[in-house]
């Protein structure tokens, strides 16, 4: 089937790196919420919410 698809006009085979970057439709940004101090949150590069005491840290998992 792959050989038939690659015969289509304009089709190109993905490199191994490109194949690994495909994530099945899930978003690339993952967000985590941790209970920590404002100083710890700043060290992690997150955004601190003083009313909840939680730190929001996001990362791009597609890099």
C-alpha cells in the first residue's frame, strides 16, 4: 500500500524524524498543575496561582 501511495503525484515519503513527530491527533502542548511555592513555580518557568497554590507548567512534547 505504501508503494501505491508514494506513486501519487506530489507524494513524498516522511523521514524517520517526521514519522516520530506524528502524535496521533493529540495536541503538542501538555499542561501540568503542581502544588508548590511561588518561588519553586518561577524556577520551573510556570505561572503561579496564589488563590489555589498551584503552578501551571506547559511543555511542548512534539519537539
